[in-house]
C-alpha cells in the first residue's frame, strides 16, 4: 500500500546498466514524476554514514545522500499520478535497502536492469578513470576490490562485485510482488520497445514516446580534464552558474546540456580486455551467472563468452 509522499516504483539498478537513461526517459512521461535529486540513496543511508574516509569519493558520496524521512518525503511533494526514483545502490546493498523500502513505501513496483557483468565491470572501471578516482590498471583494481569492500568504500570502486546479481535479484523477487527484470542488451536493441514495456508495467499510457536522442552517463577518458571535473564536482562557481541557468531553462534541459557537453568531451576509444583480465572476471562471475540464468529462466551463456 502506498503511503503519502512515497514512491510507488523504484529503479534499483544495476549501475552502468542504463538506469540513468531509463529514469530520465521515464520522467518525460506526463503521468510519472521522478525527483530532480539523482540517486537519493535514502534506503541505504546507513551504509553511507559509515563510508571509509580514505575513499577518494568520500565527500562527494556522503554529501549527495538524503538522510531523513522529511527530506525524502519532500522529494515527492507532487500530485502526479506515479512517483518513483532511481538509486542503483539499492540492488547491491539489498540487505540495507529492502527492509527500509518496505518500512517506508510498502510494496512498490521494482525495476531491475541487468547488463553482461563483464561489460558492466569494464564500463564501471572506465567511468572511474573518467572521473579521476581510479589510477590502477583494470586487473589491479579487480584484485583490490575485496579490500575496498571490507573497508566500506563507495560502490563505484566495486567494478566486478556489482555484477554478482543472483542474490540481490532473488531477494527482490522474494520480498516484492511486482518486480520487472530487464536486460541492457535488449534495451540497446530496442529502446522504444523496452520503454513501452515499462510504461505498461507502471500502468501508464504506453503510447507516449519520450525523446531518446541523448545518451546518459557514458564512459570514456576526458579530453579536457578541467571541463569534466567542473561538470561533475560541486563548486560555488558551478552552483552559481546553475542558478542562473535555472532562471532561463527547465531543469531537464540543463541536464541534457550537461550530458551533451560531457559526451562531446569524452574519448570513447574501446578498451580491449586481456586474456588474463577476462579469465579472472569469469572465474568470479561464472557461477553467479549460471544461478541467475536458472532463477530467471533465461539463457545467459553469451555473458560468459567474448
């Protein structure tokens, strides 16, 4: 049962699987409201309260979490029919998230978007390189993950482990009555059809066509590091510029401009996995993929080949 100012649906992940774009496209529907605050992470706030200060993303991560009921409730002060939010941390941190979601929102609809975990890991690593908080090689970063997990670093460092989907997906299927599991590969082949299916799942007019022309949260290496840092890191100058832009443009247009500028500034040259890197990833991921395949009754063998 939906409570006052509570979301009736949540996009819970996975990271680097198209959820930023998905949430943006959903927000364009006239009967769907998504808050301006991206990834409020309210239902996993306890994890972020204990984040490791050694994490180079420590200040940025903690400063963007919504910590109180009142602040979270304020995100949904609207009369629009359906309200939702997308925090990709809810999937991996399901043991934190699920009890809190049930406490606050009851039994909302859950949307999960999954991606080939090998591709997801590489995309996550390239995003870390893009944002300047990863300096190790890909293999070195994978080998260091368990240390970062045990020390409560932010999830952007867990390139491989965030691709272990079986336990989180199983937990959501067991705890909520309406769970839609989607696949990034299907979305890439047919974005219009995927969005239409989600509109149907959310019980809104599925004939509405959002603008799908802008790509969101792309990975790559910035050509101009100073420009990229300005666009992603909080600063007084950036805040002032945003306030000026808000007087002339809707918030969604400002986001589109930012994403376009970021995309044009990225060198998206493909990273070629070494045999050693691939073998290590598959040694960790293979069993999980097999169990997920059985759980969802979907053949995922293509995730285990390159």
